[in-house]
């Protein structure tokens, strides 16, 4: 979503919105893809999450108005990034460089 890179659904984190009357919309991570409602997908990467927040991609994808609280999603992504190895596309290994 934020970085606009394509990936399979198994590589992405589904996020849904929980609306609370009179308060900010709360984004809830849905790693098992079982929560009801419209969902948005983001990579398990804090850079992708930051870009999605900066571009207001969640409000467009989830069709909501106002600001969103991404604290729960950020906590999950940051805890997972500490456990996961760096993906090839972030390590600069996604393209093979050849010389002639």
C-alpha cells in the first residue's frame, strides 16, 4: 500500500478499521484475515507503513474520514521486523546486476 510494491497476500498484513464514536479511527492488524469489514494491506515493514500513513492511503483504501491511529499496527510491524530477516528487495538484491 504505502510503497506500492506488489506482493502475494501471504506476504502482506491485513488491516481493518475499528470505529469509536467521537474518537479517532483505530487501525487493527488482522494477521489471520478473519476480522469482518473492509481491509487494507501493507507490507510487514515500518517504511511501508510510514509511507502509507504519510500518503493517507488507509483513509482512501478503507473509505473513512478523519485521522487514524496506527499504534497497534506499528507495534506489530516493529515486533515482527525484529524477528524477520531483511527481505531481498530491501537489501538491494532484488535485481541482478550484470556487467558487459
